[in-house]
C-alpha cells in the first residue's frame, strides 16, 4: 500500500470513529434524559422514585468496565475521560447514577463531585471551561499534558 493510500484510509476511519463517538454521546444523553424525566414523574406522582419504575443502569462502556470498584475520584476522572465533550457537575452525577455507581454520598453528592473536580483541577488533570455561562469540565488533551509537563520541567530547572 502506498503512503498516500494509508493516510487516506486512516483519515477516513478516524472520521468514522468520530461520527460514531458523537452518535454514542447523543444516544447516551437521550437515555439519561429520559431516565431523569421518568424519575421526575415519580417525584410528581409519589413524592419519591418508586421501585415500579426503577430503571436498569446503562451498560458500561469498555473504558468504564472497572467503574463500580473505583473510588469517587477515579470514577469522576473516568467519566470525564470517556465523555465526548466537557461535562457539567450535574451531568457527571447523572452519568454515575445512570451507570449504577453506588459510592456517591447520599446526603449531598454534588458537594463530593465539586470537591473531586477541584482536586482534579489542582492536580492538573482536568480543565474548566464555560459552556453557556455554566462551568463544565474535561480531561486534558495529550498535548496539554505535554505542555504542562514541559512547563514544570522548565520551572524546576530555574
């Protein structure tokens, strides 16, 4: 195979992967949205979720196969890594819930998620972005990590 043909195939297949990832994110988002609406109907009708409409968790993607054995920080890191786009804290909570992650503190799960996000930001593992005036979070790209590591090395050598 010629290098030009290899490059064309790589580009074609990468475009297909990107399209499938977008479709997956859209489908997962719709499923989570419908699950949230059903829970809302339960609250309206019964004041709390019912066992009658208990929803099956979403199947775990291969990248999240170990999610249920992870602590909260690694679980949030994994959710951000798997996401096709930045996520707001409530979306992270909803994904953990949709995947039946049971280690969220029941009293105030959002406080725990915000604490994890602060730690990930402080450790340089996540980046905060603003989407529609609301904060969202994503993991760093490989080039951002390399740039960050280079900056640390330069600072150490000063």
